[in-house]
């Protein structure tokens, strides 16, 4: 069987890419192994753990539950694009560092992407709202407490910095 | 030594890479010509293999090779036995270690039968469907008690029974203790522990360089040095021809110490045969059956007490589910047996266990490693005794604590490290006092609980104590080297899976050498950077490797002092280390940079004195005589919905003593994570096998891990009783958070639902809402 192949053009972190891929190639595999943007991690490949979360046109999406071809023409954001070009961590990354919001760090990229979208939607969340938004991302190391604190601190810092 | 960093909540050096997606994890290893392996795993738990036909596989485009056990030829061999049985008199241990691919007999569902190697993972997985397997089904051994009855099937036919091990250990005379007891209580306890489920599954990449005759293995292992040694032996290579690299590893929690997993054993062999690099990444469904796990024990335990609630003795007979093979020896059941003694004076203890072979995945240590089981039994026995004797449950614990002047305290049994179980140090009452105060014990019992109950709310409290043997030997080592640019590099043989070693070890070095933490670069888990060591397990990384780092730093400090005192022609006592420089006390302008000293220690010309070692570096080792004993108390207030039995934790307190703390931020993180896993264990996580050994909940949609909505905010406090067994006074903290949570939940749920009034006892874990419902319904009949 010769798998059918498709032309694909998309933009990741502002960089345009064009590739020919098999119809069945998962978006997570495409990002990691074709584009070599390996910061997006794969934890379960059945849409539960949230480690592979990226933003597609600004919305958080599990890249293991999508085929690459479905992202044709889309604007994607991944962990590699979160810090400033200067190398400075963004406020959420910085807060995760300050609050020890990561241990092994494997689930961290997915959490950062989920929370980036969440804080855009809800710039002044309560702890309960943060926990609800975070509940689609599994972390086995931290017990979540420090992640919650980091997100709340990042929200406060972002609000303080807003014009 | 000035302690600017040691003991401070220093932010982690490793965070930046992890936060920006730049850390190298196993599946990020990409190599030219990389092939991908997929494993055909048995769908059934017990069968004879009549034949496995892989001929169709090779016809599929993109497939490069396929292998069965027969193809491995002389390379096929069981083992290794990671931990031999401890020197306990009368011990029975029937060694049956795991195999790389099943040959003749399948002993658990998920056991690998064949390997396909292809140009892509997609093709390799497709091709598994082309393999034809002919099996003769056998009845599966699943139930621990049935496994020991006559007429059952045998997991290992040649053994003639399903006994993996039988161990009896005792101190004092239990029969005499029971004879003079005011009260004896006997119950049956069942404790299940689940799967570690790190968010990164396992993976292996093997690369053979035929010209250099050198093997490189990237591996998600917690013990790279041992993987190298075993693998070199198996492949017929010298250790120097094999490099094992454990890159950033996405959580370990125990099962990543197990070796050689079939994938670790076979991928290097395939890479050599094909002379191409090969990668295998476990998927989540595989993880449920291909990675080792913990499971259940059944305890028949009895406690004897005097009228004041003082323990006279404990007797316990238990069955331990070992799974299909026993490569990890007896670590898990020995931990259960020893940890049951807890922080209490138990003059007579008589414990016997039988470790049982079943047609289920292999059991090896997972965070806590059997300690949970033991703690659950003793804590529940004390709860029952407190109720029967009408003694407050905190008070009965306090009365039985080992007094602070009784350390070192000899518990006589042989522990998992083969040394007699001796508690090095401890002071338990202040820990209990702090926990009671933090949870508001008296106020809750006297005022809050009656008030809330009057409103119809089901609120309850739990309080549980534990000790944990940590930081066992044999040893670890470290090499500390000052580079010419003044930065310090450190290498150690252990692996790291999120414990913050890149920071805590750097703190030790930074204080000894007067440099900044960010100027210390730590390498862990690369056997070419550090040759010797054992690994990261048993809450030992900071204790054993941390002290090795300290010893090596001290030796480098001495060298630097000698060089600088020669240069300045002054006494070593007049020198201080700060800001990357050695300077003369009170004369800040008179200094020499550490980097310059390192260069001076490597002269290009001239003669050196006999015995001079070049460079500003040292390699030192540390091995403790036995483990350091940490302890703690957890307390919790819960509210339960009386209709749905949904449980909400209203308050959670941990007070612990892990000796001297290097980095309180990191230790607190370890406790948080441990408690979260404990909550999963106590509440949700049960591997449900049917009577044919099929795992019924092998996905994260069915086997529920706690989310941010399930893990409560925790209040932490600690006391410090340094360990006398190592110069830094450290005790381990990695597993502590997870250990007493089951006991805590059972007690709190009983209290919240006032089950004692109905004479209903919760003697098992996990206690999901549906299980609590069932137990109450059964109890009310």
C-alpha cells in the first residue's frame, strides 16, 4: 500500500513551512520529527495528558489528536516561540521558574501553552479557575500547587505590566 | 565553609532549558539513518507458544528486519537479577528472572514476542499485524490465594508451585507478648499500589559504531552505570566500549531502575547486527503492561497491647504479588515488612511473607516501594486499638513513639540494603506536635467537627505517622573540576528525573569553592563523564551522591588552598573563598581567581614535585554504613458527600524530618509530588485485572491520575534531626510524601462517615467513592 501524501503549508512561531506528508502523520510527530521542534512533548497519544498541547490560531489544541494535514494554512505556536527573541523568558515561564512549577519538566511545555491561552481569556483568574483550566494537563511530579501559584503570579505580573 | 547557598531555596539551574523546550529527552535523539522498532506484545497472560511466523512482515515496504526469541540465538538469556536476596536465615528465594522475548511460554499479557524494525515507527507498528502467532492457551494465575492452592496452574512449571519467596523475620517473642496482652486485635488488610506512570514513558536509542567498535545507548534509565555494565557483559564488549546516556528523563519514580528491560537488551543487539541506529519509544498503552508496576498485598495482622495502649507486639503474615518474574529480588516485600515497625517501640514482631508468582506484569519498586503497605497495616491497627481502648488516636501514637534518647534504635530485622534495620536518629514528638497544631486538632475534634456534623456535614480527620529508610548504600562518586574560565563542572554517576540535582549539588559546590550556583555545571547520567555509581533510587540521590559531591568539593578546596598559599607565601588559614577568587583575609586586593589556579595546576613547562596531580579537580566517593531514617506526620481534614461519597480535602498538612535540607524549595516540591501520587494511590489508582490476567483499564482515560482539581493545597513544615551517618547530615525525601497517604484516607473517611458507629472498618486501599459505597452497603447488611 502506498500511503497518500499531501502538500502542507503552515506557519509555526511565525516561520512558514512547506512539506509533503502522509495523510496519517500526527501533527505532534510532524512538529517533533519533521520540523525538529521537539519541545512539544508526547505523553499519551490519546488526548488525556495534555503534554502535546500547542496553540492553533491562538486556541489550545492537543497535537496528538490531529493530523498534520488538518493544520494546513494555520498559524501554530509552540513552546519554542514563547520566550522573547532576546532569550528573556516570558512572564509565565519566569513565574514557573520563580515558583518551582516544574520538576522533570516533561509536561511543562503543554502546561505553558494551555495556560498562555487561558490567561489571554481570563487575565484575572481565581485559584479555582486556574485549577479547572489546568485539569486537562497531567503532571506527575509537582502535585500542581506550585504550578497554580506560578500561574496566579504570572497573571498578576501581566496585569501590572498591561498598559 | 560559608553557607550562602546550602539550605537556601535557590531557583533551579535546569529550568531554563526545560521551560523553553530545549532540553534533550529520549525521543528528541535524532540520528542519520535512524530505524524504528516496534514490539509485538502478548494479548494473553499465559500460553504455550507453538509458533511465531514473521515471514510476511519482511514483504512490507519499509520493513528492515523482524526478530523472535529464536533469532536472538545465544544472546537470549534471562536476567539479570538486580537485587539478590538479603542474608536472612531460612529464606526461600526462587530466582526466575525476566527474558528479552518470550520463548516457549508466555507468562504475562504484554510480554514481548517479536520485534519489527522499519524505516518509520508507523511502518513498524503496521507490520506487527503481519505476524502470525500460534498459541496454546493456559489458565492464568491471578489471585494470590488461589495461586498457592493445589490444582492451580504454575507460572513457572519447573518450580512445581507459585512461591517466589518465603521470608520470616522476628524480634522478641510475639507469643509471650500476646499472652500477657490486655487486648489483641486481628484483621485482614488489602493494599493495592499502582503504576508510576511518569508523563514521559520509557525509550531507548542504540547506536553502534562498527569502526570504533563502540556502542552508545540513550536510555530513560535511573541507573545508567549498571545498564552499561550489564549490557557490556551481554554484548561481549568491555565497559569502555559502551556509553550509556540518560538524558533529561521525564519522571522515573522507580520502574525506570529496572533493567535490562527487553527493549534495553535487544535494541543494542539489533543496532550491531544492522549497523544502523535504532529507536524505540514506549507508547502509553504499552506502558501499562511493558513497564514494571506495583500491586497488591494481603496482610493478616495482629496487634497486642496493654491496657494503656502500649504495643507489646505485632504479628503479620502476608502475601505479596510478585508478578511473572522476580528480577528485583525482595526489595518491595522487605520494605513492607520493615517499614511496618514505623516510629513505634514494638518489642515483639513476627512477620512472615510469601511472595507469589502470578501471570501479571513484573512488580518492582515504585515510589514508596512497599512501604505504603506496611504503614497502612500498622496505622490502621493503631486506629482500631485506639477505638477499642477509647484512647485518642494521636495520643496512642505518641505513647508508642521511640523516645528521642533511644537513638540509634536497633530494630534487628534485615533491611533492603542487607544491613540490620537501625534508625540512625529521630525525634518524633515535635513532628506530631507541629502537625496537630497546624491541622488544628483539638479545635476540630472539640468544636468544629461537632458543629459541622450538627449541620449534617460529613467531615473527618486523619492523622498518620511513618518512618522511611532512605539513602542506602552502596556508594556514589563525583568528580569536581575547576575550569580555566573559573566555572566548575561536576559529574556524578546517578541519573536525574526531575529531582533538581543540577541545583542542589551545585549549591554544595558553590559554598565550598566560593562560586555562584549558576557557575556550577552538573552532569548526571552519562557513563563517559562519570564511570562509577549505582543509581537514583531509595531516596538516596541527595544523601549519597550529594555527600560524594561534598567530599570532592572539599578536596578541590584543599588543593586550591595549597596552591594559593604557595603563590601568596601565606598560611592557608589566612585565605578565603568568595566570588570565584581566593583572597587574603582583610586584603581584598590580594587575590587569585580559581580559574587561574586551575591553569597554574596544569603547567606547560618546568618540573613538579613528586605526587603532584594536575588540574584543580578531584574525584571522591561516599558510601554510608547504612540507610538514614527520615520520618513525618501527615494530617488531613476531609468532607464527604453522603450521597455520592465524593471526597473533598479541606486541609492537608505535612510535617517531616529529612535531616539537614540542601534546598527547601526542592524538598517541598518532592513532598507535594509524593502526596499527589499518594492521593492517586489512596483514592483512584487500581490496576484492574480480570481473572485471565487482562488489564481492563490500560489507558489514562480509564486509569485516572490525579489532576489539579484532585490534589489539595498542602501546608508543609519540617523539623531537622541530622543524620549522623553522613557529613552533611542529610536524609532522603523523595518517597516520603507518598507513603502514609492511604492510611490517612482510610482513617479520615471512617471518621467523616462515622463508620465506627456502624462497625464498618476500611481495611483496604484504594478507596474510590464507588468502593466506599460498596463497603458501606456490605457492612450495613
